[in-house]
C-alpha cells in the first residue's frame, strides 16, 4: 500500500499566500567589487525595497559597496491561515543588509487556523548577510509558525538577530512555534526550536520563560574567529560560542524594551562589530 505524503498545514478559506525574493551579486568596478540587487520580486503584502544606510549596521558600518533592502508589509498580519515565504540569496562576494520597517504583529484569523512564515537564506562564497528584523509580536488567540533556515558557505559571514514577544501590552499571548536553523556547507551549525504560548505545556515555568514575555536570539558567524570569545551569562542573557568561528547570544525580557536593552548590552560585550551604540546608554538604565 503506497505511503501518502503528510498533509499541508490547514489554512482558512481565502488565507493569503505570498512570496518575496531578494537576490544580490557582486559586480566588479575600478574601485573594487560593489554589491547590487540582481533580483527583487514580491507578492503583496510583502514589499522589499532598496534603501540607503541608516541606523546601526553590524559588520557593515555604512559601507557604500553594500546593498540595503528594507522589507515592509502592505496589509495587517499575517493572520490565521496566511502563509508568507521569503527567499534570500546573497551571491558570492556580495553584502546584503536586510531590515524591516516595523514590528510584525501576528493576528488570529476568523477560523482559528495557523499562520506560517518561512524564510530561506543562502549565503554564498565570500558573502556577508546582516539581518536585523524588528520584533515579532504574537497577539492573543493567534497560532503562528515561524521557520528560518540559513545555509552558509565555508567563508560566509553572518549576523542575524530576532526578537519574539508574546502578546501586546496588557494582553495574553497567542501560540508560537519558532525555529532558527543555521547550516554551514550542509552541516548543522545551530538549531533552535521554541514552543511558546498557552498551547505549550510549561512555557511559563522557570525552565523556559518564567515571568518574561520576550525572548531574543542573535547568531554571529565570523570565519576568521574575530570577536568570538568565551561563554558568559548575566542579566538573563547568555553568550555561547558554537565553535571558534560562531557565537550565539540569547536573552529574556519582561517586555520588548527590556529584551532590546539586554540584547544590545550582550552583543556590545562581544565587541564593537556587533554591539549597538545604544548599549552604553542601556547599561546605565535599571533592568
């Protein structure tokens, strides 16, 4: 008897499906290679747009040869039943800084279905990918799957930082299943899976979030090992070398602001290449 494939996740009637694609490449010039956008396509409501340098840029520091793309959404959500997919390819020797215009608020749909965001990234030889998304906020009664998969080459550089917040101010959270996986040359480098919200047994216990509503993770990959130091813990944060070339920073916060402060301070402790200029100001504020 033939074995059937597992069913696709259920989606509500009329659930929105959209896909965005961002590809970059390095173009040789008389002054050296310059990164440019090779492909930029999207389906509403995902809207990626080339932008200029702004704010803090780990690694890049306003390098004029880097490409900057900002992702915005043209509608609320995702809401229950919606499926968003983002594909990013950072071509060999190029540099991409990917940002978002605002936080993503995940909302429940009328039929109680699960929404899903899938992000697939490939960083090719000698390329650099810096991704600093805004917080993902999981509203009351929603159910959301957030899946990020990053594939690196042997000499790729990476900075990715994500902040997950359970519920808006003063409201109970929804359910979130979040995965962040990084592979280098096909071999696992880092894999993290979180199940949070009222549908996850024990998520509010001392072994998971306790009284906190926010959890943040940053992954730094530097092929020459520069700035990858020893493990440390303080103020509900942990800095953990994955090997001599890669580092993971994790933090908890009682709200989005406290989480941001702790992530900034922990990354500043890893060196000036990773830490936000606001970290010194945060360090003087009670946590």
